[in-house]
């Protein structure tokens, strides 16, 4: 009974506080969350970025940032580092589709790409040396655009977004090299 009364008190406070609906999500038609990333999007395939669907309805968001990394490098049984595969920032702060291969060409208007751990500013697909790795596609809704003199690294991006993240979303795919 106390829970019902408490809930009855909280709901009007949330509505009265102007609590607008907030949605931030990232999905891919190419693979399910925690599913295997198709070979096409890896170093064994065409090494192009997978298609991504972004649902972004975040009040106050000015821009989005995307970070794709592998926390299982080099060996998922003994990880020693986080390997960055793709950085995109100043993406439009609205729902959108990033087409297949978008990370291997010109960024969307107003957006830029950061420097991955291969030293490139384009997408570098999964290429694990051993075992099945996890690949995190992390999306951040930010309250301000970002500005860098040179394409940022993962650590530079994370430092710049500190204090500006309004919402986060995550899609995780997995991949293990095929033995030939």
C-alpha cells in the first residue's frame, strides 16, 4: 500500500517537473545487440562500417558523438588495452541513419571523425588476433558541439565530453576471426 501511495506522489512530481520524454538508442540492421558482426564489416571482409540506426530525442542535445572500441584487446582472456576502431563527433542531434560504409568516407554535414588506434580517421573493422571480442558502439548525446585542432583520440574525446553528456546508448557486437 505504501508503494502505491509513493508512486502516486512521484508521478505528478515528474510530470510537474517538465519531465520530457528522452530517448537515445543505437541499433544496426546488420546485427543484433550481443550478436555476431557480419564478416563484411571486418578486416576479413570489406572492412566498411555497418549501417546504424540512431533514435535521438534528447531535450537540450546539440550534437552526438559515437565511439567504437574493443575492450578485449589483444586477448579476451587477458585484456590489456582498449582498441579504438572509430570516432565520430558533432553528428546531428536527431534521429538518423548512418549508411553502410559511412565511416569510410566523408562524415555527415557538420560532423567530423577522430583518430582510431591505427592512426586513421576512418572506420577500422574488427580484426581480433585471438578469440571472440566484444565491440562497443557507444553513442553520447551532448549539450554542446566539440572543437579540436586535430582529429581527437579516444582519450581526448572522452575528456572533452566530460560534463556534457545528457544521455548514452550502447550497441555491442562480437567477432572472432575465421580460421583458414
